[in-house]
């Protein structure tokens, strides 16, 4: 994976780490995918941070469905349709 530019915000770096750690809890190795093929983490961080209301962005990486909110990254449980905290 590419390192974020040194002038990027710490927030997007934190979100990047949180997304990767969440995917790893599902058994997905970080060399099994290129996250930038699925989501622009910096744009996602800006979108979530700039919203005055609760916002949730959902995307799927290698079959794992994630939701990102102001509260963090959650895995969507495909069985029950609810979100599980990680």
C-alpha cells in the first residue's frame, strides 16, 4: 500500500489504520487487496468530518462490507443485517 503524503491530515491516517485493522479482524491480509481500489480514504474522512448530521458510508472490500461513520468503522453482518462493533 502507498504511504499517505507527509502533509496529509492525521485523521485520514487514523481512519486508514482503523479500516485496515477492521479488515484484518475478518482474516483479510493487507497484501490481499489495494484499498485505494475500493475507497478514497482522504475523501471519506473529509465527508464524514464535514457533515453536520450523522452520516454513514458503506463499501465492500474483498466481500467484507464496512460502514464508516463519525464513530468509526463497523462490519456489516450479512446474516442479520445489523452492524457489529469492532
